[in-house]
């Protein structure tokens, strides 16, 4: 199985994915940055609002701290599935995660959703010759 991430803004690599969970009313389409420094896959406050994720119905975590923002109100959803569409649009790669964090603090707006190590640890990361894409390869 492969997931192709394209190089985008700021030289980061991005991949779109559909997020589903029993905690959500509908599928959320999220553009995730690949972040090998993030422990947990997380949805930004901007993406949460754009996808109608109601943080008041989610279980809260302790406030999260990051290098760029002070205290962020964080919730999480459990029993998540991420669906990645192949480049040729003929297949869908589904990954199951026990938890995805949601940043819900409108005062400390987080702009970028990230794929963290709770997903990336299952993949080998390669770069294409054109230097415009990152290939995440899973052997099984």
C-alpha cells in the first residue's frame, strides 16, 4: 500500500484524507501535513470548523502545548478511520487509528492538520526523483 504526499506550501508534504469516526456525524475531508515530529495525528481548529466538527460533543484532553502556540483546548475522537485516495483514483487505502486529536480553541487558532507518528510509524518514507512527492509505503 502506498500513500502519495505532494509538496506544497513552505516545502511541506501534504496528503488529503477522509476522516470518519462514530463520534462524527459525517465524513470530514482534511488536508494533512506529514509531521514526523508530531506524536498524534491531529486536526486543526480551522479544519474542525470547516468540517462542522462540534467540539462540545467530544471528550476533552488536558490543554496541549506546542512550540508556536501556548495553551490549546484539545479534544479527541476515537475509533477513527482515515481514507486515502490513490493517485489513479482507483483505490482507497484505509488506516485505523485509536485516536485523533482535534484542536478546538478558537482563540489559539491552529491552521495545519498533521499526520503524526501514530500513523507514520507503520510506513517507510521515500522521496520521488522529481522531489515533488513523498511516498509512504506499507509492506502489508
